[in-house]
């Protein structure tokens, strides 16, 4: 799976998303401009000690991302979508894009992806969910659809046993 952040603004969110990507084996794609330095201490702190596990690519702009990914199959996560995130079947190498925290994905991009725009259901007066929470919700649905392939699905107690 591929998580794409279009112009992310808040380092804490991107750090949390980086940690989620590292823990699930998803690749992280960041599209500039970024609202922070990639060396930001809050970004690094939110990602904890998972940075060495992360496959990350940074692009100069949306066109650079599209060109280098020949164009990818992208699901656009937006509050403006007509379909929910559970109504689509994600390919294993899908790209799931999320927009910046204050504005989302621009409508000039969304209009060309009507069939792959997805939303997380919310009550009518809610504007949006936190970006890192949204990524986790949609990414885990995509992974669930592939039976969490390549992910550890059973944990162990350290002092006791389940028997």
C-alpha cells in the first residue's frame, strides 16, 4: 500500500502517519510544499524509533508525483466524496491520497478522480477528522481487504500464556 500526503502542514500528524506506515509496511509519499522541515523534532518524535523501517519518497509537486508513478491508481480521501472508504476494493499497490490539514485535496485534482474519491462517514456538522486518524482508518481497511498479508496477526503475552 502507498499513503500519499499532499502538502501536509503539521509535523505531528506526518510523524504519526510515518509510524503507521512503518508498522504496516506501507510506503509514504510526501508532496511539497511541506509545512515543516523533514528534520523537525516534532516530526521525528511522533515517528519514534520507526524511521529506519520507513520507505519514504518526497516529490517537488503533484505533477512530479504523477509523472514518477506513471500515473498511479489513486484513491482520494476527501469529505467531498460520494462513496465511503469501505465501498471500494483496494489493489495491493494502491495509492491512497490525503490532502493538507486546512484545505484537503484541491477540487481541481478531485474532479478528475470522481470514481476513486472516498470519504469516512461522519455526523453532518463535523468538518473532518484528524489527518493521522483518517490515514489509519482507511489504510487498515485496505489492509483488511488483503487479509493483513505480511503483517503479524497474533501477539504473545510476555509473562503469561493464553492457555
